[in-house]
C-alpha cells in the first residue's frame, strides 16, 4: 500500500495542476516524478526503438509506401504527440487511460522473471559495453546526485542533444540518463510550462518534413490523397506550434548525427592468424563446391546451354578455335552474322583470366563448366575479405562469404545463361572491400591495387551493366569516408589523402582496362542496334514484390509486371523472369531472429558505422531502381540519354541484395560480440551460472541459425528450375552433316534464333541472323545506297512449318539427303542457288545503280524494330556479281585473287562487317577500305587484270590500349614492391 501511495503521489506530481494533491507534492516525489517522466513514459530503450521506427518509417515513405499506410503513420505520430501533450501540459487525460496506465505500472512486478530478463536487456541496451571493451572509448563519471545518491556515466561526446542525449553518433557508445537535478525543485507558484522531450520534438519535426514532401509527391498522383496528407501535416504543424516545438530539430539533429557518424578510427584491422583464416576459407570452399557440384560432375556430353548462353559465350569458343588452328587468339570473330570484334567487344570476356582462362586451356565445353565453381569460390572469398575490412569477427566474415556464394541474383543468371552478368557480380565484394581498406588502412598500398584490379576484372567480364552501379556505390562511399574523425557543429575538412588514394585506384583502373576501354570509347557509336529503355523500365510493386524477393526463396513466386512501353500489366511467375528479379539473400525467419528475436541493439563494432548508413541508403536506391517507375529514375532516364542503355532495370536488385547481405552479416557480428564479449555478471550478479551459460547458449544458437540460413541460401543453386546443362542442340546433327559434305566451303546458314551457336563454332559455319537485340553496327555504305546487312545466305535450317514456308517462299530448295527432323519427318536443311557468295567482285557502276533485291532481303531481320532498313535501301542482284573462289580465309585475315575488268572500276568485297580497324592492300600497296552496303570492300584499279587483295583487321586503339595496360601493370607492380622507395634511398 505504501508503494502504491508513493507511486500515486509521483504520478500526481507528473500531472501537476490537474492533481488535487499537487500542492502536497514533496521534493522527493517531484524528483521521482522526473525520474518517472524520463524513465517510465519515455525510457531509454523506448527512445531507441522510436528512432528505429522513425528510420524505418522514413525508409518506407521513400520506398513508396501506399498513401493509406503513410497517412496512418503520420496520424499515429500526431495522436502520440497529443496524448503526451495531455499529460505534460496540465490537461486532464481520460480516466480510462489514467487508470489503465496506473494498473499496468503497479502490476509490473508481478511478472517476475520476464521483467528480470527484460531489465537485463534494457540495461544492456542502455548502459552499453563494459569499460574494458576495445571498441568503447573513454567515458567520464558525472557527479553523484546528492538527492538520489545515484551516480552514472556520461559519454565523452554527445553530439545529438536535439535527438536525445547519447542516442546516436559517437556519444552512443555509453548511454546514461540525463543527470538528476542538483538542486531541489523550485516552488511551483505558476502554471507548469511544457518542455517536450527532445525525441518527441525531433519526431514532430521529422513528421513535418517527410509529410510535406509526401504530400507534394502525392498531389501528382491523387489530388485527394495529397490534400488529405496536407491537412495531416497542417495539424501536426499546429500541434507543434502549440507545444513550442522546434521545426528544425530534425535537420539540425541529422547534421549533428552525420558529423558524428563521419568520425571513425583508422586503427589497424583485426589480425587473423593463418590457421584461423585457412579454417574460415575452408568453410567457404566446401560450401562453394557443394553449391556448384553439378557443374564439375557433368560429363563431356553436357555443356552450358539454354537461353542466350551459347550466343553470350561464343567469344571463348572463337578464341579457343583460333589457338587450336592458328596458334594465336584472333582479333575478329567471323561466325556470328557478318563478324564482329573478338577482343574489343563489350560482351566478350576473353581478356578476363578468371572467366576465360580454363576455357582457353582445356576447351570451352568443359572449361566453362569448371569456370562457374571457380567464380563462385572467388565470390565467397571476396565476401570473407570484405567482412575482414569491415572489422567483422569470424562468424560475420564466414556468413558474408556464404551469402556471396548463394546470392540469388548471381546463380539465377548463371542458371539462365547470362554468364557475363553473373560473373560481374563476383567482384562486388572485392571492389567494396578494397575501397573500405583504402580508407581504413591509409598506410597500405595493396588496397589501392586490389580495388583497381577488381574493377578491371569486372569491366572485362563482358556486358557493362554493373559498371555504373558500382561507380555509384564507390562515389557514395567516397562522399562519406572522405571526412576525417571528428564531430561538432562544423564538418571537418575532407581527407585529401584518402581521396588521392581513391583517385589513384581510379587511374590504375583506367590504365589496366585500357586495352578494352580505349577501343570501346573511340567506337562507342558502333555499339548499336540496342533498343533504349522506355521510361524507367518495367515496374513492379516495391513492397509486394521487390522487398519480398530478398527474403522469399520461392522460384515460382507470383507477381505482376507493368510495361510502360506497351502500357499493359502482366502476371508472371518468378521462374519466367528470374534472371532479372530473383534476389533471395536471407530467409525471412533469420532476418526476424537477428532483428527482433535477440533484442540486443548496442553497437559493438563502431568502426563500420558509416558503412552501415551508406549501405542502407544504397539498398533503398537500388531497390527503387530495380522496381522501376520511381519518379526520380523516370526523370533521370528522360534527361540522360546514355542512361537508357541500362535496360531491364530489375538487375539493379542484384546490387541491393549485395549490400543487404553486408548489413545482415554486420548485424550477426554485432550480436556475436554482444553475447561473447560482454561481462554479463554485472547484469546478473545474483545468478552467475545464468550469466555464464545463457549468453554462450544464445551465441551457439546464433551460430546454428546463421549456418542454417547460409545453407538455405547456398542450396538454392541446385533446386528446381535450372536447365543450363544440356546436350548439344539438335542443330548439331544438321550442321555437322553439312560440314562433312562441304569440308572446304565457307558455310553460312540462316536460322531463326540464337539458342544453338556452339555447333556453328565447332563446324566453322556462320549463323547469319541471330536476331539478338544487340550487335555491332556496320559503317555506313561509302559506295551508293546498297545495304547488304540483311542478305540471305546460301543455306537455311528449319524446325517448324513456319520456318519451312519462309525458306521455300524465298527460293530455297530442300536438301533431301540432310538429316531428318524427328518432329515432322522432313529434312532440316535448305539451299538457295542464287545467294551471293562469300567473296565476289562487282562492277562499281552496278553498286552505284543497283535496284531493290526482292527476296534477297531477310524479312525477319527487317521486322525487328531496331533493324529497319531505310525506305530507299537496295541490295545487289547476285547475277551481276562474280564469285571469287581463289581465296584464303583466317578469322582476321582474308587473301583473295580477284580479276578486274580493263577500262572500268571493279569492286572486290567479302561478307565481313565494315567496322573500324579493317585495312586493305592491293598487290601489297595500301588502299582505301570501303563499306559496300555495310561489308568491307575495295575498288580495284581501272587497268584490270589480276590483283592480290589482302583484308586485315588491325584495330589501332586496341594495340594502343594494350601498351597502356602493359605499362600500367608494370608501374603498379613496381609501386606495390615499393621500388620507388628503394630508388630514393640509392640517391646521394
């Protein structure tokens, strides 16, 4: 009863003028009332949870939370502020609320053990790590309160007074209550003046800012919703005005928080012994082998096939065939359409040793299968290294390595044939880990070289899609980590040394990748026929799809996709679009366990605090990009034409899932340190066995849960929908038979689609039209208006009735002895007798006055939206051409013996794409290369006779870039070996 009376008195002192016994309020009860106000109504843990709620709500609003939910969030903040105002301003609260609050307050001790456990957790989150913790900075005690005889610890820095003392920033390493009053409270002779707690003031300010922004965004979509949100914001503003709140508390606190968070120690990273590192990497190795075992267990009859894989990986087949047949890697790939560059190709990966090395050694059929486990292991080791640069303990390092192995976006692209896009993601942790080491280890040189090498390897992996997202991520890290240690009201000057090191890494990247970068930059205009993205790409629901993709492993997850190009919405299952959207990175149960299940929220590894904020920001940015349709990205795509080349925006979810994996590993690391490095006896002195056993038991459970989650992520490699390993396509029987019948001819075959490319590579047969949405654009014709890029070849292959009808209508006749198609019982090959030969001569006058070619043009080719010929385009009639049969053809060299007519100009040409880098000599003398309808040619002299014509592909910028790459490699090696210091020492 005494306790109840005392509590009632304290409660009376809280309500003050509304309480009948307020005049009897004593100094002790007033002090206790202040304690209850600070600790009961808004306890420290509640403040932290409120900050988390504010951050989560802000992220939800930025991610496009639907207006009804966002309105509910703002309304909840308003109601909370009004209730608090009722209690603190002297207005009587409803009796039901007061009675319920008193009952709850007085009945808390009944729950005994539950309350004890809760108190331990609250004390841990409030008081922080013990003084001996190596990550905790020094703290100073504040004087003992003479009225309460209680002491405490005040943080050395508390940069966020607006948001509450010691909540965030450098001052959060040790949390304490505000010191109690040092003098008795003055007699209350006037009406109590309200003073809002800082956290409420910050919440109101943040609600005003976010609500106003949300109202402006909502007006464009729905004026009614925008007006409703504006009314809510106005109500919050009126309430804040009545309460005397500072509307700028949120931005001021954010500035202080950033100023404090920008500070980070530059101490050496944790030293890991070789034995421990070997054990941790052994775990990564085992998981990577288990994940990709079917690739190295597959026999020689299986190859990486399906979807676009054979077309995408053709570069290593061409390189291997060149090594086998000519003893060198050729510079030109002649077997796709009318040829394309082999090395200076944005989708080729011959220059990447990890992607192409095994294929060049043992052949692409087996080499590509073994490359997948190699790249997967490389991703796992990169995740482990990145964890080390973030300062994670061994559970966090290993878990991050496992998540990099099982990253859903990577294996979904491997399993659907997008080899280059999957290979690029392997280098994400190496790039970010190297960049972190640049800032964390200012005296070391290897992080600079590692970052440059990793970015170069990603750039040479083929398909430039992920280059831009990684540049954005590096720019965000540089913008944050460029500031040295320090807080205060003014941000310190940038750390120019760190920025110089990052700039040096960028310069090394440009130099190391110059062999590919320079020719691509010079010939960027020829990388064409790629349809631009419409609006900001396909649109999916952020909350209903994109966010759920990170935590749902279901390969048949149903969702809807809106196409802004066709203005239609279609339902899909995940397996139909997994190469764009499958982003599973963690089971939902594991995310809930580490966030809510173990409620220990003290930051134990303060070194990575800035990375935590940057990673969350990048997760939000790339999630919005991948979901499509966000107004910011719509504006960017409309105003930056080059950005429209980044199609299929769902690929951006692969970057978001990468940073989300890093955040998960950091959370696990924080829990592990909290459980194993905390002296729990100070929290449970009366139960030492509990203090010693329960945390270890929880730590063991955390390890088991992390291992189970890592295994569940990695196991997705071998579940369900993968058909990437398959025998050679049935085209192989037809093309192999044709090669046997024509062992020395230059074969060119029409085929609809590009699923079967390997057999063409193996049999040296050209697939003339593959109908992909990307190809090298030929140089415009320099002789007349002819266009030969859609000419029909000599042979054709058909598998369906529609394809057969198409070939027969264009003058093809069936080859009766060719292999039989099982589905129809008919031969598969067709031949066109009047097709233009590979090498030929034609009078110049015919080229300049040629007429439309009728069925010589491939209409399938013309139907493609981005490949329409001009209305006045014409082709050459074959009867006016003279085939050249005396020629020698290598991939990048063609010699032919051509006859010229006396007294008239004759054009000698071969069916190779006119592309920058081709040279020609006539009888050993340099001549002018011509583009004959998009194919290379030369005008022979008028005197006629026999001429030896030599076409050679010699791209000058490829050679210049190779010199730059070699010089940069040598300088980088010398710099790593510190030869510059040795040279300086030798100087007198």
